[in-house]
């Protein structure tokens, strides 16, 4: 999904959605999972919602976010990387 293709829409790519999520999480710190999903849909349209989970996975694998199951929230890790 991260490989560029001839017909790749950059507005709905995983890297763009990751940057939207990271910007919002840096601003607020902790955000509800559904609010993040709605933010992505509002900014990129319904096509961007397909890249939402892969974008969260990228940020989690980079150690930039944590997911809290109990509260269903995503938290920005300020001391990461």
C-alpha cells in the first residue's frame, strides 16, 4: 500500500492519512478512535477511510502512538523517535 503507482491518489494515500492523524494527535494528545476516523473521512472523503487502519498501523509500528483498549482512544507518544 505504500508503493507508488501510476494511478495513486495522493490525497487518500496511507502517508497522507498518517500525516493527518499525526498532526491531530500532536495537537490534542489523546483522541477518541471514532473522532479520528471521522476526521479522516471529512478531510479525504470516503476513499480515505480505506487507508485509516493502515495509517494507524504505520504510526503504531513507528512507535508514535499507543492505543488504549479500555477507553477506545489513541494517544500520541511525545518521547518517541
